[in-house]
């Protein structure tokens, strides 16, 4: 009887506790679920995606993103990657109801035992709960957030399939170093697509959601390796891989492989100009979150040539004005490689290296490089390095290396193989270099389409982001003269029209001195044709031509070709005293070469949205017979040229002939 009474008491007590617990649970659920976000909003999941800017040959030029993410549907994610995340984060994902009840109980007991300590409470989040937290709740550490997370997780399980929840998770999860989602992480950590990841690499990615910064390969290699191997162990334990696979994966070295630089085109000024245009056309949100695919017109081969030609020109000009001294000076009596390593690279160094002068003799300066190796700078590579004083006056010629360099000088050098006469240098020879103080610009453009094929706006984007192709307003000088001669051809003159090349004095008006322009070489040809005047760039002939046709017409021509919008109608402007940009002047010449048809410069050929739809195209000409056509030897379709005729074709032809 006593046993029956005891059992009855226990049953009544448990029933009461169950009722009280149920009521309490109902109250908690009602309290915390009143203002929960609607899970159905995830049906229209539209994550921020990387915008990729591509060169003309398809290589990567630039990427823009707030979160580095490349969305991949669950069907395209390999099982190897999925299994790694399931083993590391939620092995019962496909069988649990969205929460792990045993795990929650264990976490509660652990947290009770830790009560009063400074240790962070642990959770028992399933992948579904992590989706609820990452998408809808945030990272607040509190009981309230945990209860809300569980409620949303249960709702997610009712609203979506397991595959959809896993798809959301694998594309949203933060995996360190600015990478969101498994695809971006695979690319930026290992330079691989998901399909090419090894078991060890997939296991490393799966090790990151817990604490990405704690398992950084470069900063915490031992912790990263241990965590990766733990995931491999879980894969083995859960039956996803064999013991042989686990052993091989554990033996894999864990090494960071950044994206292959050979697949990336370096053109900072070009990329920045594209970025500005995209922001102006589509807005910052579309650029940094919209996942645009932008095909540019840049030709990497021409871009490399343009960069090299501009830098060589600037360097040669800068050398004519002497040597401004070393980057730094260090003590070489002790550990000079360590002291040299402590010197920061100056901006604009490119492929040059820093070296320290160790000694000099009559023929060479001995140098040491950061890797501890030795080299030499021959005297023939120092001839330009005359010192210059505060008034920019060059010092005496260099007769021995010590005239330019001293022991302890930290200098910029570049490996050289031959001297100016083509004779071979010893294998360890270097030339002295310095970053020019002057800068410049170069643009290469297709004159018939306006496609900008190469553009470099200065010596180095590191030194100055100011783009001298599009932003610098400079006097065009004699390169403006064809505009004057075009005006003359349009107003009745011909290439054989004779104009006097002789001194001229211009009355500038009351209170102003007489203007006496002159030729560069101070000589005169007398009567000469327009063709000769342009060919030899005669200032006095150009002034007379502008005076004859009237500066108002020259101003109108400059505006029509887009060189200058508000040129002053004074004769000095005929000699290029106005201001314009390199790109605008290049575009004017393009229109001359294009038979007088209007040309609009462009850096972007086409822009597609994240779904592949074309939302911008530079060439908008219609072509009715270009799509879905089988070729059987017929002529290509003729696309109409609807561009404005800004010059008479005959006038343009004459000017091209004169310029040639």
C-alpha cells in the first residue's frame, strides 16, 4: 500500500510539474514570440554578392563588395563540403526537428556548473538555429535570444526544406578574412573552386564558423591545424570518409594559397575610373552588394605597354634633373640585413628592390639586399646621379661611385644585364633608381568605337589616386593646333593654302601690351602651305590662320569635338593656352580619324546583373539579323551607324592626311 501511495504521489507530482512546466513554457513562448520576424522573408533571400570587373580577355580586374560572397545553389555544392560542415556543426541536421534537445540539456548543465565564472555560456545550436540567428536575430548573448532562436528554428523547419536551410547557411556563414559563404572562402583561401577542394581543405573551411579569427592559418597555424584535424576526425567518426582518407587528409599541409596573381590584371587607375562610373550609373548599393558582372574594354597587353612607356618616359625626364639622395641611412657595422629589413618600402617601388651600400671603389658600389645577398652598382649606372642643390642646380659629373653614394645609404635598385652599349654586366649587377617627382598620363583608345584599351593616370596609384587622364586640366599646347586647322579647312581653306610664317604683332586692347608670339626655334619660313604649317607646328602661321577664320569659329569647333566647353575667344588659345584633359583631347583626335563621326569614350562594354541580364551596353546599335542565325557562308549583317556626324567627312580626311 505504501508503495502504491508513493507511486501515486510521484505520478501526481510529475503531472503537476508537467502542467506547470507546460503553462510556463506556453507563457514563455507567447512572450518571446509576439514580435518575432517573419521567417517567410527568407523566401526572397537576396544576399550581398561580389561585383566582379573583368578585363577584355576575361581576367579579373577588380572586385567590389561589403561581404565577399559568391552565391551557389545547394545542388552545386559538393557532398565533400556539405559533409564537412555537417560533421563539424550539426551531424543530426537531416534528422533533427531544428533543435538538438540532448545538446541543449547538456549545454544547460554545463552552464549551471560554470555559473559565477567569467567563461562565456555555451550553446547547442543546430544549423537551423544558426540560420535563425544570422538572418533574423543577431549575436546577442542572452536567454531571451536563445529562446527566440529556438522558436524561429522550429518555424523555419516547417516553412523550408532541409536543403533550402542548408543552402542559406552555406552561402551566408562568415568564414573569416571578409569571406562570406563557402565559395568565396574556397577561392580566397585556396585559390580553388568548391569541386577542387581536398578533404583537408573542406575540413578547414568547416572548422571556421565557430571562431574564424582564432583559426587563421597565418596568425594561429597550430590552432588552425588542430581544429582542421578535429573536423577530419568527426568526418571519420560519422562515416563520411574512410580511415585511409582521414589519414591522408590529416597529413595534408595546411597552407594558404591566395588567388593566382596571373589571373588578375593590374590597372589601378583604370579600375578606379570604372568604379566611379558604376557608382554614378547604378549607385553604391548595386556596386558593393549587387553582384554585377562588368566587362571592360581594357587590353592587358596594351595596358602593360602603356604603363612601361609612361614610367620609362617619366624616369628618363626625372634623371635629367639629378639624384635626390637615398631613401634612408642605416648603420652597417652590425646586422645590416636586419636593419635593412626594418626600412619600409616607399610607395611606387614596383619591381625594384631596396638595397644598402656596403662600400665603394673606383668602379663599383658594393650593395647588400634584404635576403642577405650581395650585388654591385657599376659606375656606368651612376652617370645620371648628379646631386642637386636647393635651387635645383646640378652638381659636378659623377667620376667615381662615391660621388653619388655612401656606405649605409639605402637606395632603390633594379637588376640590369647590359650597359648602354649592349655589353653584358656581371650577373649580380643593379642600376640605381628613384621614384620620379614628376608624373604624367597615357590613354590608348580605339578611334572608331571609343573603347579605352589602356589608361594609366600617373606613376603610382599608391602615391596618388589623382587620375591625370580624366581629372587633370592641363594646357594642350601644340596638340590643340589641329583644331585650328580643322576650322580653317571647314571655312574654305585647303591643305595647299599659303599662309605667311613671319613675325606678327597683335594689339590686345587699351591698357594691354602688344602681343608678339614667336616660333619655338625663332626662325621663319615665309610663305608656306597649311600642310607645312601643321607638320612643323609653326606658331605664327597658326595665329594667322586663327585670326583669318575668327576665334569664335575655333571656339565652336573645340566645343563640338568636346575638347573644351568654354574656351575664351582670344588668339593665345589657338596655341593651346586653354585647359583640357588627356582623355578629351584623345577623343577629339579619334573623331577626326573616325571620318568625323561622333565617338564617346567608354571603359565599360557591358554590365550584367547577378541573374545574367544585361543592364548596360555601350554599343546600342540595333542588329535585327544577329540573333539565332545559322551561318552558311553569307556576308555578316550590316549594322547601321547612327552616330552624329560632327565633321564633314572630306574635312576629316584632309586633316588625317595632314597629320600623317
